[in-house]
């Protein structure tokens, strides 16, 4: 090859790179770009509140799609570290967070008050308590860029809820103001210390011991194996009361402050930080309690029952976070498919890519609908509606189970759309894939959460309540053909029958299958209802795809697709 040939090839390569750069979605406004989200918020929120919150949704969308995204990448590259001693030799433990993570904390905790918004009546310029949907919608936008920080946010919110619900008034009066403080430098965060090596999902094996003191406090001894946000201002801890009965009845719930009244550090040590696959921006560790001062929360011997409220709140947050990550993954994949050309066409116009994009859109939109439905039910339950409580008890494990599992596949498939670049850590795709795997593990693995669907059916009578709710939505649904209405009705009846079989003594092996069937029918019906209310033909199309591809039997040797009689 001559020198002239080499120069020509180099010039052609440079020209090709300039003409065909890798599509980069860059900084976007997560809210302004999401018309479906805007329509859903207008549907689920009171009109005056929705209008008032427009600037806040816009601002969070702008931050999450811009500065927060940059900070998230930086924080993921620079995980927190544990300092064991001060420079003068004192054993003063400190978790050092990267400045990028701290900036994200300021956005979440201070600017938007995401951990306090459900517990104050003066947030975001609004007088009065706002429904849970507001908190979840803002966090849904935020989590599209940063997942790790959303774990402490959720735990702080949930700890506050549990303390208010079960704590003695003097305990609430003393510590609640710190949890609700909007001054970032004086606010505190919460955590939940449950897991031990012998007591993962089987809480009855808890070995941490609690000993009563004359002043009414307790002393805790033992180790907790997986503690996210281990230096939080407060932790909710499960421990076995000295002299109490064996098993679950001997376990109580305690509030563990990081700092004592005299300003000294409580007697527990962070043994080490975990080297995690994902959520690398946020510290998780192991702690050893050596006579740590703690305070009983609620009734002695009912610790697991009381912390279950905190766990369920966290499970709903887990489902919401998975929905947000799927939304980000799908948005990135759609952008690539729109901007990249191959074989003379945009990728989005190629038949196989159309199918692949729909396979990602369906579970992403199912999860989004489930967030809104569950959050709306939470508001009614907190207002004292007992029927809503029974509904909430089944919707919460359903979204935690199915949305978190779907997120693992959706994020991976979206990474594939970007191709080789999607495998490179300077893009968001690998972080989404790594973080998405957390949802199916924390706050209950898939088996544990599917079994909670069974418990809701057997103990709370949740199945007929769910059926009644969905049939009510279906009766209020406009703009669908009689054939599709019948298909939704039949699918729900079939899912309910499977669930009734699964909760029988010899049917436990069917629990995951039944939970999936109920989730798919719930989301398909709710999406059809949303489509009728908002006029979204796309939402109705995705609802039909849920039934056609995730509920009804399919012949792998046939073309499949949505039956013609379902479509107007």
C-alpha cells in the first residue's frame, strides 16, 4: 500500500466517523420528553395539584436528565470508602462519599424533600398533604439516572412512617423533627438492619439480642450482615428480647440512633463495606453491635409484624425504581433505533427491531401503570379504607415480584440495541443492567415476595377485592371492542382460578405462575382503562400485547399477534 493509499483510507475513516457518530441522547428533560407520563399524572392527580406541580416535574426532569445523570456516572466510578480512624488516631468511623453523590443527595433530600414529602404538609409550595403519587412520580424521574441513592431515600421515608405509626409519643417527639428537617446539614437519614447470616429471609433465626435497661432504653448485641446506608442517623433493627419466647414471637423492633444524646457515637461498628455488583454509589456494609443503645418501637414480640409495614413500603419503592429504570432503558433504545441507520433504513423501521422495541415497551409500561395503581391504593388505605388495605396487600408484592424481574431483561435488551457501545461503562446501559438486578434480591427475593401474594390472598382476602377493583375499572373503560373486553374478562377469571389453586396446601409450586398471571391481567385492564381516559391509542395497543403475548397460550410455530377482532 502506497503512502497516498493510506492517507486516502485514513481520510475516508475520519469522514465516516464524522458522518456516522454513535447516537448520543445526551442531556434531556425526562419529564418533557415523556408524554405518556404527563397524561397519566393528569389522570391520577387532582387537576389543581397537577397544575401546581408542573414546574417541579419540569425541574426534576431537567435535573435527572442532565446534572444528576453526570453525577451518577461519576459516583458509580468512585464508590464510598470507610475511614476507620481520624488523622489523630481516634477510632471515629466515617463513610466518605464522593462529592457527586453528595450533590445528588442535596437534590433529592433538600430541593425536593423526597424522604419527607409524605410526612409534611408544607412541601413544594403546597399547603396540605400530597398523595403518594407525587413522591413516586418525582422519584420515578430521578431514578432514571441514579438508582443507588433511592435506597436511602426509601428507607428514610419508610423508617419515618414506621416510627410515626408504632413509636411511643415521646420517641416520636424527640426524633421525628430530625428526620423531617429540610436543612441538609442538620437532617438525618434512615436505614433498616434486618439481615443476618443465619437470618436472611427466615427472620425467626435472628440472633441479635436486646437487654432492657433501668432508664427504659435497651442494649443490643449482635451482627447484621447486610446494612445499606450503615452510617445513617437512625436504623430500624430486629432483635431477640432476652428471656423472650423462641421463634418469631421473641423478636422485637428497635430504633437505633447513630449518635447518643451527648454527641458520642453509639456502640456499634461498621465492620466493612460491601463490594457490590451494582448500586456502587451508595454504601452497604456489615455492622457489629456491642451494647448499642436502642429504643423499643411498638409492642414487644411483634417486631416483624411492625417492620413489615416498612418492608412493604420499600417493596413498592423497589417496583417504582424498576419501572423508572425500564423507562430509561426503553427511551435510550428508542433513541438509538430512531437515529441510527442500517441497510438504508432507520433501525426503528426494520421488522425485527419493531418487535424487539415492543418487547421492551410492554413490561416498562406495565410497571408504570402498576406504580400509579398501587400508589393510588396506598393513599386510600392510609385514609382508613379497609378494602383498599386488602388491595394494597396484594398489589405491593405483585409489583415487587414482576417489575423487578422484568427490569433485568429490559435493561439488558436495551443495552443490546446500542450494540458494542452499550457494553462500555461510559454509557448508562451497563449501570442500568447492574442496578436492575438488585430489585429481585433486596426486601425479599422473588420466591419470598411471590409467597407474600399467597399470604395476602389467604390472610387478607385480597383476591376477590382485586377482582372487584379490576372489574370496576373494566366497566369504566371506553373505546375497546366487545371482543377485547371479553378477552380481558376471561383472562382475569382464569388468573383468579389459578391463584385459588396456588394457595391450596399442595399448590405452592404454582405461586409464582399465579402472581405473574394476576400482574399481567391487572396491568392489561388498568392500561386499557387509562387509554380510555387519556385517549392514548398506544396505551391500548400495549394493553392488547400484554394479553396476547404474556397471558394467552401461544403456538411457537404460528405468526401470533393481536387478534383482528380486538382492534377497532
